[in-house]
């Protein structure tokens, strides 16, 4: 994908708007400031520059553009970040793929065709295999109509039957692989699914986008279910199973039921209860809830009442609130799952889903049942579990209602419940998105080293008069390509003052240059020249100390496993470092 997509996304998005979803930003001159999402700081040192379209976090030394920010807080790779930001910016990535001449991978149409052909192939295999047919019809009790409606099939238990079938139909190996139908085993391309009951995953319009496959004969070395991996058509975080057959009923009944497994959905539809769908795994996403919300804002969860089910419900509440979906929970009589209940008593299943408890009430009741609220420890655990859920509600009136409810249960006063929820200042600030990644603690802690380096380089780069202090600084003393290239540039162009355009060497590291310029503006713009000269010397000697300390720590580790000749080299290196230190600190 060419750079044009990235440029287009950046042009359409305000960096402060996106970061503002994670950090409370306040205007400070021409920049914005906030508390770093990467450390627990009390004074704001996180700066966003709308003009340069970059951010820098002075407390952790991280910085970059809007892409690096989303990668850091959401833990995504570049491609997923581009997709997320393109959605926000309303940029269609496909137009860039075709423009750049080489399209990446097969077109979606041909992938749909391959998956459709595969579904037909698996369907034809089901009646041909007695064990598979028995499992579906006798063990699961599915009727012929159900098998046809849900397009249930079977994948034969040998190497590459689907592969050769599709190749004969004229599909290219690349296409078959991109559709998620094959995998490479010991260097050879083979069918992804073998000896499994095949359940096609269809999008809301009924097009096949992938498969869930249940093993027919349980084997200890094989997972019970496997799914199509992520492809251009299938993304499990956006897929709602059975929606194409449920959407009419959802609109008519005015609610949907979300079950845990695909087979629960099939059983329910067979029993005539058609407003039931499922997701892959219990972790509900905003995309899935938005999609369901289009057909009815009333969504009812029929998850297991185990720890995972409770946790999934807790996580889903704020997401639902943000999508305008009303989430409630269906309680299934003990010891059964939807599938068993539907098969033994379809009427009971209808009654159960008709009376669902609003999710927040259900969470409160569940913890009330499992904890002893007459006891201090019980109260603490209850508050710790329930208050974050209430805090995630976006509606103020609703939140007040639950604060009052919890206050009554705990026998404490509303203000103390509020202060526990929001800290002491009860300000009605908007809810921020959660930052998924905690600061990473590495074996080598280079945060201080890099922070000091950035300050030092911001001064030397911005003021020509300070270049003299670069004596003894070598590119290899710095972490990361950007810093090394900048040092090399300044050593080669000591007179560079930002105006003459021999700065093409800086093209590659333009983001880093923006970051240190921003640092200079924030930290040093109003400081007088003499003060800055002292500051450069202080930073240089501090950097040298940190650098030598870090290098020695690494040498000590290398000494553990070094040979005699290597030990000699390492000790010479220590001497050189000591000399550097004595020069740097003078």
C-alpha cells in the first residue's frame, strides 16, 4: 500500500481529536497538554502539536505521529492501525491498492467465489460420510431443513481433496490460500480443515466468509473447534454468526439473543426461535454491537455463568453504552447450556430469553449472591467489582441510579461511593478510552538514556552555537536509527541552521526531527543563551554517565559467557568507557 493512503489519512484526521479520546488535553499556547497515558504522572508532560501533527511524552520519552500513538495504546501493528485510522477518517483503502498498480492479493470477488465453491463441496460430502451424517442428524438432532439452511457440511479426512477440487474449478493456489482454505504442512499446501463438521460463517447478506470446523472424532492432540484465520473477508471481531438468518426476526421481536456457540444458534433456529446469533469467543467488540444495534438496540447475552461469562459481560457494558445498545443477561436454569435447553424444552427457552435482566442489575445481583455483604471484606470486594462497571456507564441519570442502589447495599453514603469511583474531584469529565498497553519494563532500561539523549539533541540541533559541545559524541553511542542518523548529520554539517536545504539526509527521520524541535520549543524556547550552554554541558555529562553505565551493565553480562580472547576485548572496552567518562564529566 503506497504512502498515499497514510498521507490521505493524516490529512483528514486531527491528531488532537484522536489522542483526545485517550488523554484529557488542555490547550497550552499553540500545543495541547495532558497527563501521560504511559506513566502515572501528576503533572502533565504529554504534549500534542496540531501544527506538526506529532505528540511527545516527556515522562516516558516516547513520541511520534498519530500512527505510532495508536500502535502504542492499542497494541496494533502498522497495517491494523492504518485500517483503524482509515475507518475514522472515512478513507477507502481499496482505491489506494488499485491505484498503486500492484493490487495486494486476489480481489474480494474471487475470494467469495472460492469460499462459495468450498461450502458447496463440503455440503456434498456430508451425506457421503455415514459417521459425519449420524453425528449431525442423530447426535445433534438437526433436521434436513436445518442442515440445508445453515449449509452444514463435512471435510474429508485426507490431505488435499478440497485443494484439487478447487484447482480443477480453475481457482489459483494463491486465491485458495488467501481465502483461508489451506495451510502449509511440512512444506506442502494442504487443506486447512480435515475430518471436521463444517459450519460456514456467512456475513449479514448470507455470503460465505469463512468456516468454523468441529472435529468429528475427538482426539487429544487436536483442538475441538478451529476457525478460518483472519482474511480479507473474515475478521472475527466484526463477524456475527447467523445474522443473515436472524435479522428479520430480530427486527420483528425487537431484541437479539447472543449465544456462545454456533451450534446453540442452529438449535434455537430449528426450534423456531430465530432472533439468536453468536460471536466467535465471548469478547464482544464495538463493531459487533453496532452491527446488532442496527436491527434492534436490545441485545441479550446468553453466556455461561462462569467467571469468563461474568468478565465478558463486565467488559461489554461500557462498549454497549458507547454504541447506544441496551445490554441484558439471560439466566439459563442451572447446569444447562442453550443447546440442551432448546432441545429438551423449546418453550422454556422462549420464556428464559423473554425475561432478561439488565446487565448492570445482573452484575450487581451476581456479586451480591457470591459475596457476603455483611462483612467488611465482602463489601470491599463488591465495591471493587461493581463500581468500575457503573463508572463505564455514559448516561448520567443511569449512573446516579446505580450509585444510589450500591450505596443502599453497602450501607455507606453516596459521596464516599462517588469518590471511590472517580477519585475525590467529582468532575463530569468525558470518559476516556482505555489504554491497552502498560508501559513495558525491559531488561535494559533505556528510557532515561533516551530521554536525556533527546533533550541533548534538541539543543544541539536547534542552536548552531552549541555544536561545539559535540566533541566525543559518536553516532553509535545513541539508541535507534533516528538518533544515530541525526548525530551523524550534525557531525557532517556543523553549520546547519535549518535553512539551507542540504537537509535531504533528514528526510528519512523527519518525524524524529519534529519531535526534538517540539521538545526545544516546550523546554528551552524562553531560556537565555548562557543558561542553555550550561544545560548542554550538564546533559552531555549526564548522558555520558548513563551511556557508560548501560554499556558496562551489558559488558558484565557478556563476561559471564566470554572466551579468554573475548574477555580481553571487553576489558579494553571498559577502559575506553572509563576514559570517556572522565573526559565527559570534566
